[in-house]
C-alpha cells in the first residue's frame, strides 16, 4: 500500500515552555500561515506520542482483555465502564484540581464585589482609607478574573484531550474487533451499525469528559454559596433550595426520558445508515431497474421515525436550556420576595452579592450539572452498545505459515466436516465433507448454486465455524473471493498487497493473469488509480487483479473461488493453463468452478449438492460411475457456459452490417477478430476514473448558506416570530435586574434621608415594586421557554429537510458520482454531518443566541451607567473583531480539514469489512490495523489543532474581558460621585459574568461557523447534478413499446464533460430477437445479452 502521506511536522506543543503551553503561544506560527493562505494537511503537526492511536488502543485493549478474563473467572458479564475507569481515572482525576480552584475563585469574587459596593453605600466617599481599600478590592476582582480564565482553559483543554484519547482508543478496538468477527457475529451486525459506532457513539466520550467533574464540584460549590448567603441575607436564601428540590426531579426525569429517546434514536440511525449502505452499494442495480422511488421511500420511512424521536429529544433539550436561562431569575425572585416580606430592607451590596453568587453557581448547577447527567445517560447507552459489539464471537486464530524447509509438507485435510452459518436453520450448511489436498494437486469443487462451494472455502479459512469434524490446514493460505475485492489505490498496490516489488516476479504474475496488455492500455499503467470496490474496472479486470494478488503472495496453499466466471472463454483458458496449472502447479489448489471443460485437468473433483458431498474422485472415476456433471448445474448456468465456450452463429455477419465503419468492420472470425482488436486498441484516457480527493470549500460560510439553513426549517413569518421571542425574552431578562437595582437605590435614598433628617421611618410602596418585579420575572420565564421550543423546532426541521434533499439528490445523481466517491465518504455525510445537524448544531445555535443577547445586555447596562465607557469600548471592539477574523481564518480551515480527514476512517472501515475474508486469509490484519491507526492519527492531528486553536482564541478573548472588567471597576471608582450603589452593583455583577459568557459566546459563534461546514457539505450533495427526470409530461403512445430495439446513432460518450471520449461516433442498430456479442478489447471480456421480441 502507498504511504498515506509524507513526513509530518514536529508538534511544537511537545517542546513548548510553561508560559507557551498555558497561553497556547506555540500556535502563533500556524495562525500566521493560515492568515496568508489556506491550510493544507501538510501544515498539520504530527500527533503527540501519548495521543497516537496504536498506543491508546493497545492500552485500552489490554485492560479490556483483563476484564474479560476476570469476568469469565468470576462468572459475571464484563463491564466496559469499569475498564474505562481503570484506564483513565488517574489522569482525569488530576485535571479536577483546575476546576476545583477555579470554582473557589468564582465563589470568592462576589464577596469582593460586595465589599466594593459597600463603599458606594457609605455616606462619606472621600475617606482616603476607604478609597484605597476600594481600589484594592477592584484590583482583586480583576486579578481573580485573570486567574479564573486561565484555570478554566487549562481544565477544558485537558479534559477534551482525555475525551479525544478515549474516543481514539475506542475506535481502535472497535476496528480491531471488526477484523475478528466470525460468520455468526457478522450476521448480528451491519456495516451501518459499525459506522454508527465510530461516527456517533464514540463521540459521547468527547462530550461527557467535559462535564463529569461537575457532578462533585456542583454540590460543593452550592454548599459554599449557601453558607455565604446565610451570612449575607440570613435564612431567606434557603428559599432557593425549594427551587433546587423542584428542579432536581425534573432534571432526573428529563435524563431518563432523554436516555430512552437516545437509545431509540441510535437504533433507527443504525437502521438508516445500514439501509443507506445497501442502497449505495447496489445503486447500479437500483438505477438500472428504476427502483429509486421505492428505495427512497424505504429510507424516508426510517428517517421519519428517527426524526420524530430527535424532535422529542430536542424539545426536552429546549426545556433544559430554557430552565438554565430562567432558573437563576426564579431563584433570585423567590429569595428577594422572602427577604423583603420578612421585614428586611434591600441593600445594593447584599442584593448584588446574592445575584453574583447565584451567577457563580448558575452555570455549574443549572447547566453543567444537568448536562453531566444527560451526557452520562447518553454515554452509558453508547458504552452498552459498544460492549455488546466487543462481546460478539470471533474467528479462531489463523493457521501459521511454514518454514521454507517444510514447504513440501503443506496440506489441507478435512474429515467428516459439519458446519452451520446459522444453527437456527435446521439443515447444516456443510455435512459429511471429507478430502485431502497435497502439493501439486488440484482439487475442483463443483455443484449448483447454493450447494456450499464458497462455504467450504470459508470453513477452511476459519470464517465458518465447524460444528464437528476435522479441518487441518498446514501451510500459509492465499485466497481469491467469488466477488473480487479491490482496495482504493493503484492497481500495483492491489497486486503487491504490502509485499516488496520484485520486477521479474511481478511481470510473470501479470502475464500469467492476462493483465500485461491491460496495463499497457490503461492510462498510467499499473499505477492507474482505482476507486472504491474497483468501480472503474470491468468485472474481468477485477477478477484478474484479485487473482494476481493471490498469486503474488507466493503462499503455500491456494483457495480459488470461481475466478474464471467473470472472464471470457479464451482468457479463462489462459488463466487456467498459465496461472492455475502454470505458476501454481506445485501448490495445493482448491478451485471452485462451473467451467466443466477444466475438470479433466483436476487431480480430484468434489461434487457438492445442498451442502453434502455426493461424490469425490478423478474425472474418469466420476464419469465411469455414471455421474452426469451437467445435471448438477442449473439450466441457466449450463446455458451460460455454452454461450461462453462456443461461437454463436451469425454474430460476425450481424456485427459487420450493424456497426459503423469506424468500429468493427474488420471482423472475420471470433478468435482472430479478438486478437486483432486487442492489438489495434489504443489507450483510452478516462476509462479508469480514480476516486477524487474530497473537496472542501474555502473562506467564510456566507450569509446565503445561513439563509438556506433557516429557510429549510421555516418560512419568513415563523422566523420573524422567532426573532421577536428572542428580543422580548432578553429585554425582560435585563429589565428584571434593572428593576432590582432601582429598588435597592430607592431604599438607599430612604435610608440616607432617615439618617440625615432623623425623620420617622419611610416605607417603599412594596406592592408596586414586588408587582412589577413579579411581572418581569413571569415574562422572562414565559418568553424564555417559548423562544427555546420554537428555535429547536425550526432547526431540527431544517435538518430533516436538508437530509431529504441530500438523499434525493444522491439517489438521482449520475452513476459517475459513485465511481469517484468511496462509500465511506458518502456515508460520512449521512452519518457524521447529519448527526451534527440533528443535535449538536441546534443546541449550539440556541446557546449562542442566548449568550450573545446577554453580552449585548451587559454592554448596554455598563454604557448606561458609565457612558464614557463607550469611548474605550471601540478599541476593544476593534481588537475583538480582528481577533475573531484572525481566528476564523484558521478555525474554518482546521474544521474542514477535520471533516476531510474523518472520511478516510469510515472509508477504510467499509473497505475492510467488504474484504474481510481476503484480509484474514492473507493474514494482513495488523497492516490494515496500522493503516486504520494512521488514518486516525491524521484525524487526531486536525482534532488536536481544533481543540488548541479554540483555547488560543478563548484565552485572548478573556484577556479582552479582563480589560473591560478593569475599566468598569476602576471607572466606577474614578467617577464615584453621583453613582448609585444599585447601578454600580448591576454594572459590576454583569461585568464579572462577562468573563465566561463572552468567550463562550464567541467560541460558540466560531463553533457554529465550523459546524456550518457540515451544512455546506450537505447542501453540496443536495445540489448534485441530476439525471433526467424519471417521468416527463410527454406520454408515449398507448401501445408503446410494441418492439424491443436499441439504436445508437453516431454516439459520443465520456464519463464527464471534463474527460476524453470513451465511445467515439458509435452507430449500432440492434433489432428484436438478435443475439449480440460485444467485444471490449481493453477489458478482454465478453458480454452476452439476448434481446427478445416483447410481443
């Protein structure tokens, strides 16, 4: 196999110093490169040794093997969860220190804020000692913000790396398991299911690792905040516990419902991907018979069931997000109500300390903790699905090769063999089979279709488990499958199959397998690229390449499953004489065939019928026993053998008068014409169409793409309602806190008046303030829930519409698309990209809009309190816009690289499953596992850059936020005269929340743009070139067709507008009832078709 790529660049993260690692400065050269030009795969850095797929997979595999062994000893089922904990608990637990310290700082910040607000509540603002103390508190707030941001980024970077490691290790052992599945296990799973495990299930580890620590951090933080609130506002704060106790069972209920829906969705997604895999694999047959509509309906039915569960899951998620948005407001409302109704007076320092403390635990309690519960439930389902796959039965270890000194001792011996593909079926697949094959012997296996011929070879290979009897194989096996298996790559790489190139041996193999002339005619020769399943080779070429691969291995024993069926009689005779009885004459050979003319050359003949061996002997012995060979073959098979073996009268003369002068006018006899045509044939550029490199778009994801995304889910009226709901929800969100600030300021004014005048206590109009506050809270809750529900409905509807458009477009695109695109690449769009559109993109979009509008509210409040802050806001905004553009220039390319490096992982899996028998027969599992690890490492390189560049950006965004908080804090002190404590408290409490919120919102916006590349990829397929409509308005005559005929009138044909002509000026008339023999010189094969009069 060709190397996947050249030497990768050294990863600068491995040698970076502490400062560079903390602030991700080692990425600066990459950003500079991306700003100048588009990033390519060669720009990615080599994966770090501790992140390498083979290392991670081997480690996890060792733990899993130990768990399976211990479970068998303890008579219990193995637990994959236990394996993950044993493998990763140490490294993951240490990372928890970062978040623990960060949450301590987050709890201390509101106390510092309260002390600063207390300064504004004092009546003497010019006290120098108090002023210096206030500046100290302001500096402490700013420094704590920097420390909090740094610790947060270190935490999320490290936990995401752990998630990546678990995912990569899981993919490694899933692929390793797939290479070992036996026949019964393969019957219980599908390619689509395994693709789904690699594309969706393993991704849950990336998500759960981010939030798992919050399961223990959240309760500790909640307890600390409760103690501080009791000190500040007394027992009134305990009212919030009522809300928590109400939310907790709701969250648990949501988690269980979500788990149930997730499990149902996963099953349907498996079913859809499996069906898609079958549709794409058989697309030529589907198009030939015009079956697009029934097969399209089959996928649509599964998708409708899947999307109904996804929509229900999305509604649950929307309620979860809405509860996060409004829970803090409900808690503060209840706390304030209890506080004032028990006779207490509001003060800005106490109110906004409470607001800030609730804000400190808001993310942890109402978002991260529920998300941890949700992700754990999802991950446990995925773990169960992966565990069930890993526990499927495996094949027995393959037979070892022999030393050179023992090559003459190789043998295949079978005694009283009984096998089942499925024991549920009553009849065994094979029974009472016994024979022995020694060196220089050829054993022919014949019998009708379904007699068990291929099953016999599978039993020898170990793919078919034996129920009883003996299968003894002494020597190294080589095998050609009945359906030739071609690996995407060059023809040479398919023949060498990992072996070193020996030119003399290689040329002998090419001549023996009748490939020499093909190599001369094909553009690029044996270096011509072939696509998935060898779709751009003829059936005969694929069969001969597959045979050449087996011959080049120079194995001890050869199992040949009907390699002559796809070639014409003359080429078949050449293969039999020069290859099977030529190069391989000294080897034990077992040949499955329907070609009766070669049986005389066989040393032994095994006759199978309905899985039983009905005869064994030489040709003469069986003929002498009265056995009728032809009766063992079905009538259709015999007819095809005769057609292939004997000339058809009249063919030549009919070709002479029906073909144009430029084609076959020189034909005089079948054999001579074939030779002359082959000799005169010219290389046909464009016959071999290599699989194209997957395209990826460049630049920004334009507004047009966003419009397509939203318009796919709703009309303009619904989108306007959605905009209105978002605006009202966030206006009421800010007004609620603004009203609280006004309340506290008015209370302070009354307190000052009482103090200065010594007058009787004044009372606020409590009904007015509480009434307005309750109304704003109710409006915030109502519009928050409505906005979230409508938003998710629109975006999930978009996913459904785009999936339908993409599937219909793929179904109706010309066949060339499937020739140049591997199945794995197509399935990647229907699995990974649609997976993003179904769940992750809607959640990210709603989250971004929510956070963005909150950031706008923070800036608006700060500008209202300190108007001159707008002057300094413009430079910060300029820096931010430049940073965002600078980052997105890199991030977009990296995300697209991540998508394009992900496709080969699925393609390699799909190709491996198609050729599983060949891979195991050639004992190259390790090489294919190594290739899979290389593909994974390449994807990990892109994913690692995606994680680290996101952190690079977030660190610098938090730097901007720290500057803004510093300006706000010190600005309030500088312009302290005339500022109300409530306004200061509102400004600073909002500003402090900006640290997490701003960088999270901007990163979510970048994440949206990155994930919009999945929308681009889906839309790209949805806009594929379409074939002519299946139906038109022009109806044929009522009696059409009354005859069957085919007319080519000066036809020129190419595979695409960009490629040379393959057929040139072809004129052919085929009338009803004619038998037509079509010569294809470049393929050296014959296609026989019979057209009958439809009357």
